[in-house]
């Protein structure tokens, strides 16, 4: 039987792990060398970076993956350590040689571990520096949420572990996450800092470890500092050893790194010059050869397997832990310690030197056990018993049934934001499977994004029950803020980065915890841009969630420019993995939300549907851009055909006639102006059409996909927008309008070659009334009519001058 992570490794096990550590370093180094050799031959380009950064983590990752980790543990690997990760997976039989050989190539192993692009078992994507670190914290909170609701109890709790570069801790989102973790009672989270004291461009400041230690302790983390390996600790026990310890403790980072690079002779001279006394310290130094002295002085705990095993095995609690592991960037490689080694690559001569040191025969570079001193059969037996690799680690969860229609009482005049609150309130009344799995979150704007009624019904989440003091004190309040383990709303502080990373963690629960959640996050639309990197990261991970952004645009007129969004419709149009909608009416929103509940649960492979040329079976996340503007609602029956058209992205609110001269295409809150403009110009322009665009994103995606299909020879391919515009005469002009950047709809003219005048908002707003701002930015009815008059021939539109 293999030893458990809590037992002290035997001598035989230590020997095997030491050999595997060397093998991991070789495979990672050779992978990078091979990739750059091919790249240089094919592209004439070399890409450095990973050799030194990955080497510093070889020992830590060997200790983790081959001994400390259990199947339920999840790891966010430091981005530049991806070659080490791929090498470990290769030894465990979870990565192919072909993908290693194609590292950084087309469909090869990724430069940074990727859930969506690597085919083997990556827990969290980590290409975006700092975001994978914070993801582990929020994944720990999600694990607590799932288990508090009585789900997933058949599995043991896992630890969420981040391997962090010390320079990576400069990212501010990490510290935002630490604060949220403290508020939410974080558990089962390890952050292991690769404290190699070198960033991409320089050597880091002195004493940074002490700042880390104080900061983490202030937020309730245990801090474990792993500085000296077994060789150094033994030397410290010799006569003169305490003076050696003091010298190392006081040695500046830059000097230490320089001596690492220079080697044993440089160490000897510096030590003898500064602390040699012809006595105990001199004898300690003189007793070792240059090679032995270099090995001693670089024996930091982050490169010492026994020290790491001991530290990991001592953990007997669920408190969050920060391990500060002293390491050397490029450890084991010729440029270890050099401040320029981040982008460095071993030369062919250095690679040959490493090959000789590792006993690797030419032509056998990829052999799993080449050069190792232990019999392959014994190594295979050991690897077969590694706990981490026992069985599949990605889970699957059944899809939750979604009702065909979501009930909602539509008021005669209503905003889409109010409609969203009403829809969730109705959902919260019942005990449907979908209602039980919905979890909402908001960065301190729960009430102002209309989640209040839902929270009153479903409660706020906390691992321990906390009563609403206002309620217990009998103070009247509209809201009931009781916290309990069964609550379904997670209240966050004002940090949009935290919201998006939490949504990413919630949206991966089906794969991480084996339990599906329906995450809904709300925030103000303009503040999407505060957390845009984290939103992109969540989509790249293929997390599944619904993002409700409201209020939006200059329609939030009294709030002024800081709260008014311009570019967010373009974000919705361009962001991969995110289907964006902007409904004008509440019945449209109800159809879209029902679609979204189902869409975020889809994960099938498949080609684009020939109905709309969208790859809907693959699913994704959903972004709803809503408004606070009350709009007169249309009384109509929601037919299956209309519902499908809303979901596909557009429908004719007023179909164009055979001699149509003008089509007005609108999105969202400007619908009253669009309807008014169509009515005013109807007497002077023939057969005017009104196109309601509910998703510029899905219209555009379907159109571009259909074009690609036709280029491949599928001449029948037609997207939804192409079908809608098929009968619009070529001489017709199109006026597009929305409360957002005009480019969102400007492409509509390219579908069939129509002339377009795109209206929208391109500059920061200011305070004022909606009519004032719509007039100022040219998206009111008068601007729409004026654009139509300029775009299309015919007599003057008589009502143009009558408009204020």
C-alpha cells in the first residue's frame, strides 16, 4: 500500500519521489526546449519564459501531486508552471506524449493550464495572473454552499489549492478576494506561495514575506513559512551554524540570487570574506567542496521534499493556510538565480549538459523513466497508487428541468429591471427544482437591482445562522435580512471582480462538486468594465451563469456619466462564451430568462443548427442588459414562434411592406422613441418597418456563422437575420437606434447591402432628464425621423419640424 499523506515517507518512497522530481524537471525543460526549437525553425520566433519559472515549482508540485493531494482536492497551477503540470500528468498517464511534443502548438498542451483547451484534467484555468488564485477561494465558498444545502455529502470535502508566484500577489483582485473570504468564513483553502523573490523584470523588495505574513494573519489565515531545507537545518546545528543562519537571513535578495547563479566558488569567497573567522564558521565552510557548498546554500525548503511533506502532513484543521515557500527561480537549471532568467532559454550546449546530468540518451528524451536509477516496474507500481490520480475527478450533474414558461404579472407600465424582480419573486414562491438550485449574488446592490423580493423569500446564505437585528428589535423594514445555511443569496462587498470570480466558481459547481447550481449575479451595467478581466476569465473556463446588468445607458439620466454605460452592448457582442440580450418588454424578458435557465445547463458537442446557425447545444453563459425606464407594455399572446424569434435575436414588431422605404431597428429602452418615429414618418415614407432586436449578439453570431458555412459550400445556409431581412427592398434604408454604442447594430446594413444610419451614444453622459439626454445624444424620435429623412429619397417628412 502507498503511504498516506499523513504518514512520514519511508526511505524507499523518498528515493522514488526524488527520482520523479528530477524526471519532472527534465520533461518540463525538454518540452520547452523542443517547442522553441520547432517554433524557431517554423516561425523564426523564440518564446521564453517558462523554463525558469516552472523549475522553481518542480519540488512543490512533486510533493503535492505524487503524495499530498487527494482526488477531491482542486488546484490552480501557477501559469508559468504549466510545463511542470503537463509533465506530471504525463507521468500519471493523463497527458499524451504527442501533446507534450506539440506544447504551444496547434491543439497541443497549452502554455497555461486551461480547462477548456487542455484535454486532460485541469481544475482551473490560470492564464490570467491572479484570477486562478482568487478562484480557489471562491470555489471553497461554493463547496460550503453546496454542502450546507445538503448536496454532495457523499463526497469528502476537498481543499482548494493555489500555487502562487510571489510577483503574482501584486494583483489587486487577490486582496479583494482575501477580504471577502474573511467575511464569508473561508475554509479548506491553501495558497502556496512560490517565494523565489524574482518577478518578470526584477528582484522583489526586501522583507516582502513579512508583509505577506502580517496581511494573511490579519484576515484569519494560518501562515507557515518554509525557508530552510534539511541540509541547511542540519548545518545550523553544527558549530558555527547559527552565524551562517544569521548571514542568510540578512542576505539581500539580489545578492543571494547573484550568488546562486555564480555557484560554489562565489559562495565560498563571499562567506569567508564576511563571516569566516578561521574558527567554527570557517571549518563548517571548508568541510564542503564547492559543489557541496552550492548544494547546501541553495537547499531552501521549497526544494526539499522532506520539509514539504512534513509541512503538508501537519495540517489537521480546515482554516485557510498560506504557505510561504522559499525557492530559487530556475532551480536545477544553468541560469538559476539570474535576474534575466524569466525570458531565458537554455542554449543547446546547456541542454546537452542537463541531458548528461540526467543520464538521458539522445532519442529517449520522452521516455517516462529514462535516466532514473529505480526500476520502471517499481515506479509504475508507485504511480498507480498515487491517490490524486485515482479515478475521474471531473463530475457530471443532471440537467434541471426548466418550465416552458415563467409566470409573471405584467403591469401596464413596467421596466425590464422591475420585470426581472417580479420574475424571480414568482419563481421564489414555489418549490420547483429550478428555484431550489438558483443562487443569486450581488456586490452590495441587491436591492437596487431588484433582488429584494427574492431575498426576502429565500434568505441570505451564511454557514452559521444570523438573525436580522432590525426584525428582532421590531423595527419596520421592507427587507428581511436573515442569514442561514439554507439561504440562496450571497451578499458581497462592493468589488465587481469578486462577483465575477464567484460566478465562475458557482458556474463550475456541476464539474467541481457534482451538483448543478443556477447562478444569477446582478450589478450596475457600467460596472461590468470594473470586472471585465474576471468576466472574460469566467467565460474562458466555460463557467455557466446568468449576469443581470441594470440599470444601463444614459437612460439612468439623473445619475450622470459615472453610472451611464456606453460600450457594454459591444462587450456583449464580442465576448466569447456569453450570449447577450437586451429586451424592451417584460414578456420578452420572461422568454429569454426561461431560455437562459436551460442554455446555461447545455454542454453537448455539435455543429451549428441549420435553423439559426448558432451552436446552442454547446451552451454558455448569458448576459441580460436591463433598464429602469418604465415602458408601456404590449398586450399580446406569447406564441411559440414569437418566443423562438425573441431568443434568436429579433422579430418584426411592424413587418415592412413590399415597397418599404425605411426600417427602424431598435434595441431596449428606446422602444417608445422608435415606435413614435415610425408613426410620425408613416405618411411620408411607404411601408415603414419596425424591427425589435432582442440580441444583437446572437443575430451577429448567426450571420457570421452562416457566411462561413456558405464559404464551405453549404449554399442553403441562412441565418435568422438574413431570413428576416430577405424581403426588404434593396433601396430601403435602415435606421438603427439603441442606448449604447451605435456600432452594436451598424452592421445590419451589411446583411443584404442596405444603407444604414446608426444612432447611439458615443460619449460620456451627464445628468438630466431622459428627454433632454436622448435629444442631446441624438437617439430621440426626432433624431430617428431626421436620420430617415436624410437616408431615403422622397418628400420632406412633415412631422419632423413639429417635434420639439
